[in-house]
C-alpha cells in the first residue's frame, strides 16, 4: 500500500478516527445513499435549525474512501444548508476532475482523480446528506439509495 493514492496514511487515519460515526439522540432528518457498484452504503442523520445543519452523524458501511469522506463531512456540515451542501458536492466533483479541493482537508483525496470508479465513494456521504435535507422539504419524504 506504500505510495498508493487510495490508501494513504491520512485517508486511513480519517477512516479510523470515524468522526461523526454513530447516531444522534434525536434526528430531524435521515437520508441514505448507496453505491450499487460496490455495495457502499451511508446513512446520515441531521439536526436542523432553520434549514441549517447543526449536527451530523453517519453510519457508514463502506470502503476507506467513503469512510474518510463521511468523517470530513461530519466536521464540514454544521452551519451548511441545502445550497451549501449542493455547492460542496459540486466542488468535490470538480476536484475529482482535477480541480482544487473545496477546503484543505479534502486535499487528502487528490490521488482519487485518476480512479474514476472511486469518485462515487468520495461523493456518497454528501449525497446521503442531501437526501436527508430533501426529505425535509415540501414534497420530500422520499428515501433515495
């Protein structure tokens, strides 16, 4: 694994630390995203105040990349709303296409850009959080994944 951009020490540490892993005592919204190509699944629970995320917890049954991405999202999500998470998802897609990371912490995924099949792994936690937010919107309530 030495020198492997998908299993760098920083990624392994993020996945092992599992920031935000678990459940919230009371959640205002829950969303799931699933990658049928590999079986990765992320469920995200959110607490909200006026449409802004105040806390995020995740249950991640997935590869190291998805676990690391979920841990970063747990730290980045508080204070975000639907537009902010949508922007983060777009910025992550741009990063995976070779652009700059949306924040320095997401730079840990810089080696993933050449592995197109693994892009979904990095994006899955954001998709789960967006699914949770969309379920709280008028006409929402659907579960994706």
